[in-house]
C-alpha cells in the first residue's frame, strides 16, 4: 500500500487514539469521575502547542517523540512522575503519556 493510500486510515487511527480511546481509559481507571478525567485528558492535547515552534509546523513523516520540546524524553520523565500523585496530576500524567504513545504509534504506521 502506498503512503498516500494509507494516509486516511493512519489519520483515522491517530484521531481515534487521541479523542475516542481516552474515554475508555478514563472509564476504566477513573470510573468515579470518568467524565472529568476524559475532559482533563482532552486538555492534555495542548501539549501539541510545541509544534508551533517547528518548521514546518506539521510534517506527517516526522516522529514527534524527542523532536518537539514537550515530546522529549525529559518531558516524558516528568509525565511519569505525575503518576505518583493522586487526583488531577495523575490524570494529566496518564493523558500526556498516552498522547506520546499515540504519536509513536502514528509514526510506526508509516514505517
């Protein structure tokens, strides 16, 4: 399958993982307040603001991991530390780490 034929499927998977699958994560891990957890995880999409510092802003063949400031291994280390707190910081950590996983999966789909 050629890259251009695959692009719509890759895009669908990417946005499914960014916007739909976090509902499952929120419900499974934060059942009591799953709606709040889901909204917080959606808020973690703001981590993509670091793309605005890149040229070009969007490059579909580029791996975001360790390229953009908030997608670096150092930043991910901080996101892991958030898991050790309770409440909102933990939800943010889960959302940010899942975002990184989603970006990595997205890149793997074109390999």
